[in-house]
C-alpha cells in the first residue's frame, strides 16, 4: 500500500473479497501499511494476515503486526483467587452479542490513564458494527441487576479470537466477563486469543509474548479450524 495513494483509490471490499497486504515479516517496527479503508473485505483480509488497524484521529489508517505478539492460549488461563470468588458468587450475568453497539461505544468512551482521547473513532465504530452484522465481530457483556456493567469486543475467525478493546463500569465486570469467555471459548474448541500488544490486564490471566513469526504460524493453522460449537457463557 502506498502512503501517497489517495484512500479513495482503494476499492470498497465486501466480506468475501480479499486484499493482499504487504508481508508483515518485512516490517521492522510493526507498521505494515498506511492508507486504505475500513471496508468489510479490507478489515477481514487484515485479520486473516495477522494485521489489525490502530491509529489516532489525526492519522491516516495504520495497519500493524507487532513483534512480539501478545497472546493468551486458553488452556493457560489463570484466574486470580479474588476473581474466582466473584465468579463463584455469580455477581454478574454474562451474554454474547446481546449489546454489541453499546459495548463498542462504551469502549470508545472509556477513560484510559495515559491516553488522550480514543483510537475507536466513529468510522471505526461503524465498520466494526458492520463486521458484527456480518457475523465476524462479537461482543461479550457483563450485566449487574440488568444493567450493562462491562464487556469487550473482538473478531472471531476459525478458532482464533482477536481481542480489540474492553471497558468496565463496575469493578471486576470486564475481568469476570473475560475469564468466563476464555473458559467457554476453550470448551468450544478455541485455540488462541490475540491481545496484540502487552497489557498488565491480560498478563495477569496468563497472557504472554510470542514472536510474530510464531503467531503467524499459529494463525495460519488455527484460522482453518472452525469452532466445535457455540461459545456458551
């Protein structure tokens, strides 16, 4: 992709259209490409190649594939004792794809220490809602007394879940939702959860860095393997 090329020159791709990105292995700093659009086909193609969009409001669309890659293998999930008590007490009720739009807009509005604003721009929200309607993007919700208390969203292809963002309005809500999802995802045959870059949050649950080369090998295999069934929370 040419950084000097007008984004209007890139076609608007449908979900079944494929766009070939530059090979991630050729990027030293993780930035694979600049420009393009957030159409269904371009987004889906990016995830199929181990690439994701991440950019600030004033930036063009930036496509990344970092090295190392931060992931969680479902069988390595670690649930801290304090959170296990919350789960055992059944404080929250969980669902999947019940409130995708509320989850992604809440993630965009979440206050994140050290960050000025959000990378989840209105055009990003619109594109992921379209991806959700196409059955590729999904949300996980935690409810307390019938009110949305936390959750997260991401992209599911084959047996790989690509996590995008999470939010919480009640202590432990998103953590409990995440652990509940990981356990259900594993039971359904899920093989890999991509957290993209290191976060303390996911590290507490067993996330770890692997090389980009290893990630791309895992992805190549696991994208071909559909889940065994529904993810039942």
